[in-house]
């Protein structure tokens, strides 16, 4: 199983080496554009199968964890520090 960084590297290599047709080559002149194009192709191909299953799994995980958001309190409000004097 690939970790996050290996998956990103795979996507970048595919975007670099993918055989685009002449029309796509003219439009997709940079690596970010090529990557965006390939990811959109993957999304349209797999969204019907993968997205609902992922969302259902994510919902079950959230129910199990019973996540409660925390409140962050700024205890240092109004205090001066040495780096503030500069």
C-alpha cells in the first residue's frame, strides 16, 4: 500500500510520462495543468464507485470517535514579549 508521498510521486510521474494526444499537448503545457487534467479524469472515472463508499466509511468513523471540537483560548492576550518590542 502506498503512503501519501508515494502516491503523490506516482501521480507526478504519470503526469510527466502520460501519452497525451496532440490537442491535449497543445493545451496542457505545464506539469500542474497535466496533473489537474489527469486527476479530473480519475475523479470522473471513479467518483461513482469510490466517493460514496469513502463518505460512508468516513461517517462511520466520525460516529465511532464522537469528535467534540475544542475551544482554543488565547491566554497570552495583552502580554508583551521581548520579540514584540522589536
